[in-house]
């Protein structure tokens, strides 16, 4: 049922590496050791990778053809976020493209899949941070914050972002999802602020 092309596998790998490298360029200000950064990298990988797969799998589950495609211009733009003079980090190296016959709510379900997954992951990492030893807490809090940031950015109701598609379908559902995300973002214990 779920399928990948060779080009898509390559694009997902490159997109994931870009996401991890840019996020680690932020983390170096909060973490001192190479071990912490390596652990962060391992935990950060699924945040973006699974976000994109959630879009893809929901689309394919609804009978659509769906593939992730790297956008070379946006990939390069994303890499510029590594430069410290850029205060806002925007990481958008590509997008999941779907084609086929859509039902009215199908586009919204596809759009919601990624942010909802990030809200869930952000909450899980936040929960587990309370159960871990103190020296590991900040790693999990950082990962949780990245996941919430990823959800929040994608839920902005603008242009091609996920939030616009959900808002067009049902403003009430959009309001609930965005409200939960904003609350998690505002009251998150990790105080570093960055948008992905």
C-alpha cells in the first residue's frame, strides 16, 4: 500500500539531514558536549521525517499518489539558516505532493497529519523529560520544543502551509488544533524560542 520511489528516498534523506543540521546549529548554544548533540540528532531525526511521512501515508491511505519532493531553492534557503546572523530559522527543504481525486475533507486530513504527529511527539518528549535524570531532561525538553515549533510553524494559516488547508476546510477544527499548539508553545518549560 505504501510505496517510495528511489528519488523520493534520496530527497527524504537530504531533507532530513538539512533539518537536523539546522536544528543542531541552534542546539550548540544550549548544549556543551558532543554526546548531547549526538543524542539530540538521533531524537530530532524523526520529528521532521515522520511529519513528512504522516502527510504521505494519509494521502496514500486515501487512494492518492503521494511523494516527497526536495525543492532545491528552498533546501539552499534552509541551509542559510545555519548562519548565526539569521535570528529566525526556517527549514522547508521540500514538500509532499499528492495527486488524485480528493474528497472535500481529504486535503485537510493530509494537512493535519504532520502537525498532529508533532504535537503528540512534543507532548511525549515533554512527559518523558519529567521521568529522566536531570542531565538528560534538557535534551528531551529541547526535542519537545522543536516538535512543538514544527507543529506551530506548519499550522500558520497562510499560503501553502498546512494550517491554511485545515482552516479552509473547518475553522473550528483549525482553532482547536492551533489553540492546543499555542498553549503548549507559550508554556513550554524550554524557554529557547525558535521557529522551524
